[in-house]
C-alpha cells in the first residue's frame, strides 16, 4: 500500500486478513455503518461480533472495515469493534469522505460505497451487508441517490445483500443499477428481495442456484473486460422471517411522513427511517433486518470459498 510522508500506510490490513489474502484463503468484507448507524445500541456490538463469528463458521476470515484515527482499516480486533459500536459521534463515511477522514485523522464507520472500495483495494472480493442504498423516493426534489450505486458501478466485487432498502424507490434503483452496468442476480429467486420483505415485487433478470455461480460471474466479468463493477447477489430473507408486509407498509408510510415533517435529509435520512421502523414495529423490523444480514453473511462465506478455490 502507498505510504504517507509520516510512514503511515493508507490502508491497514489486520494480520489475519493479510495472511489469509496472501495464502489465497477466503475473506469476507463487512461494513461498519450498519453497526454504528443502522442498529440500536447495545445490540449492535453483539451483532458485529455475531456476524464475524458467522463468517468464521463458514470457513472464511472476516474483514470488518472502518476508519479509525484517520487510518482505513480492513479487519478489526475486538476493541476496534467496540469503538465502532459505541464511540459517540462516530461519523458515517461514504467514498467521498475517506480522503478528508484520512487527512484530518477522523474516525468513522464506512457505508457500502466506502467499504466496497476499500475491500477491493485490499484484495477482498466478497462483501456482505443488509440492504444497499439507492434512489430515494423524493429523488425528484432532493436528487438523493446513494453513493453506493456509483461506487458499485466502478468496483469489482461480489456484494451479497437482501436487495436495496425498502425505504427507497426500488424500481428506480433497479433502473439505475442497469444503466450503470451493475450486474444483479437473484439467489434462488426470480424476484428482487425487499430487504425486510422476502420480495419487493420486482423481477430480476438473472437467477443463480449456487455460490460457485456467483464467483464464476465475477470471473467472467473480468475475463471479458467489462469495466470494473459489482456483481450484486440478491439473497432474500426467508419468508418465515420477513416483516409482516402490511405492518411494513403502514409503519414505512408513517416514517416517510415523519422524515418529511422533521426536514431530515442527506446522510441522516437512512438512519432516521431505519430507526423509526424499529420503534414503530416494536423491534420486528430489526429482527427481519438481522435475519437478512445473517443469511447474507453465511452465503458470502460460501461464495468466498468458491472465489479463492476457483
Ligand atoms: N444495510 C443495513 N443497514 C444499514 C445500511 C445497510 O441493513 O444501515 C447502511 C449502509 O452502510 C449503506 C447506507 O451504505 O446504509 C446507505 O446510506 P445512504 O442512503 O445515506 O447512502
Ligand atoms: Mn443519500
């Protein structure tokens, strides 16, 4: 990695991650914004550890990504994870925020855009999260489209997710992904998942049945020379663990109205809506969110094994 004048590397890999990558062992990247801004405390720390354990049980090495004291870190130890889960005022960092955070020595959790970028730079090619960001419903007025999409259109990585967050305009987000050349495949489904919901009601054009097929698709993207971009593996939350769709629709409508009334915009809107849903569903949205993330992490570990084995 390129060094700064003061000798500090730009991206620091944990020993375990560096060793796994050097030996061609499977590694799964995990983002940290879901921990710091997406889940209530103190449950978030438990979840951060649980997700790392799930990666290990799947035979891969977890690489949770964040920026601590200005250093982009790929692979965190227990104390680092505690900081991400509980440090007051920890920032939310997208791709555009990485350079100022490094220059100013700031700390922050990384979103999908920043995590995918750092993972790929470090050589990690499989990444698991909950739901991607995308085009917000108020897009016509706010022009709010998550930087996740732009980053994924330029980063060669497999992202396992339960679709995009259902707080978004899902058809518009799918359209933007098509325009930007992001490959989207359904995992054992023909329907695009709905994050808390098993299905968003939208169709996906490609369906895969095995983790090996996901790895093969990224390989073929590279072999063909399709300009760097992600393969999104859309893995639905099992139907029996989804949020009740009627409850989802009702509380989401309330949440969107509350955000409008409170004038919440920009980086704050996604955490605001997710938090409103947790409270408005008495924690049921949280359980569905966690079920989705767990499933994604398990599948990502399997895909990582295929990636490094192939
Ligand atoms: N998935 C979740 N919970 C989250 C997120 C994803 O289950 O909180 C985070 C991711 O970090 C994603 C971010 O990149 O929300 C999107 O934020 P925005 O809409 O501001 O781009
Ligand atoms: Mn945004």
